[in-house]
């Protein structure tokens, strides 16, 4: 077992690490313990009954949180002509085609989310080895390869959160800031859980959502009773 610092040990006081808390109570416990000098991000982790090694059990999607993430993302758009103008009007931070590809290939990735028009994908495909491992590769399944550039940019800069299963069948994502009202955090968490529930693959067997926990950036995890998420 790794060393647990004094601050974290203190934060764990009052949390039953076995109990499954109703979502409202879990949020309250997390908010009270978010005492860092910055506004901590609240994150959710969901253990799913899937084996992502099998293609028919991969879980991937995007959810627009009703109250946003509390963070404004930098969005890059691969587009030309009128669609590039649309991206600019929607507030995209970086816009380009061959020049943007060259910038990324040169090691400059000045964005947190990437959107592309379908005709740009042969060009963007050259960046797969760079953007893929960073989770930045545009994908039509999550709405980042689209002709609705304005909608994609606005969603990306607001409350859109992408999720996908990791090796152990875990999905995680940000659901807001510790400064959010308790009710807003609870609603964001419920929206995230509902999106993951709807993304259940046909190949999944048995109990799909097995465990749920939330925590702040510097705080301890709190287990959530899935039954209280209304999914």
C-alpha cells in the first residue's frame, strides 16, 4: 500500500469507504473536503461490466452536461472556406487545414478538443499517431466530425464531455467544479451516468454499471449508490 499523506487521511475522516452513498450525500461529502487553494474539479469513475478488448463491448460517447464543466476548452477546427468562417464565428481558438496539420506535426498542440469537417479527415488522418493517444482525434461517433461546425464548437467549449472505456472497463470524466451548487453537481453526475447507460454495448453481459465513485481533484473518493442516479 502506498503512503497516504496527513491531509488525505484527514479528508477521509467521516467517509465510510464501504458504504454506497445517495448521490446528493456523496456530492456534499466531496464538496466539504475540496479545500485546495484552487477550484477543484469533481470527477466521476464508473466500473462497467464490459471487456473493452472486444470491439462489441467498447463504450464510447459524449454527453452535454446541463450545467457545463466549469472550464472553457480551447477548440481547434480543421476546415476550409465557409466552414472555416463558421468555426471562427462560433469561437474556435485555432482554425486551419494543411497549416494546422503542419503545426501539430511540429509539436504544437494548442487546443483541448478537435473538430473537423468530413472532407478534412483524409488530411487529419495523418495525425492519428499524435492526436489518438491524447484522445484528441476527431470522431463522428462523438460529434467531432461533422458539417455542423458551429454546433460542435459551441458544445465543445461548453459542457460537452467525451467518455470511453479504459483497459479495465472503467469510464471516467469531469462533471463540474467543487464551487458548483450541490444540486447542479448532482444533475451533471446523473446526466453523465445516463449517457454511459445509454451507450451500453450489445455485447455487454450481466450487471452493466457495477460501481460508481466521485471525488475532487485533491480529495478522497466517495462511493455512490447507482440506484440513486435514476438511470
